[in-house]
C-alpha cells in the first residue's frame, strides 16, 4: 500500500485548468495506462473533486486514510487534500467531475 507524504507536497499540486468561466467544471473518464494499478497519481488541487465509480472496486487514498469504494458509489474529495486512486489492472473504473 502506498503511503502518501505529508510534507513538501508543493510539487504535487495539479495546476491544469478545469472548464472555464462560463462552464467551470470538467468531466474525465478515468482509464489511463491499464498495465498498472495506480489510476490517478498522487496530487492535490484547489478544486473539489467528485469520483463516480461506475465499475469494479478501488481504493481512494485521501490524506492518511485509505477508503475502499465500489461500483455505484460517489467519493467527494475536498479541496487542498492530497489523494490518489488505485484499482485492479485492466478495469474501466470511474468518471471524475472537477470544479
């Protein structure tokens, strides 16, 4: 299990803009390289994030906690919280909404 660092995390800040002033949110389909378990790398941002788990099971690592999530669940990631998501290989998993 990956331990999330709790200090010196400025370099893990995500700065990608999500949406624009007229439509301030973005929807992402989480299905990157399926050959490894980490689907969303360790990062943090000022936006609130909603993960909608559409298939399978995963682990959301949030701060110092590890939370299991499964199909048909929603996970809300507060702003400025260091997090990552891991799951089984070769699985389409979830949608991410960030604003």
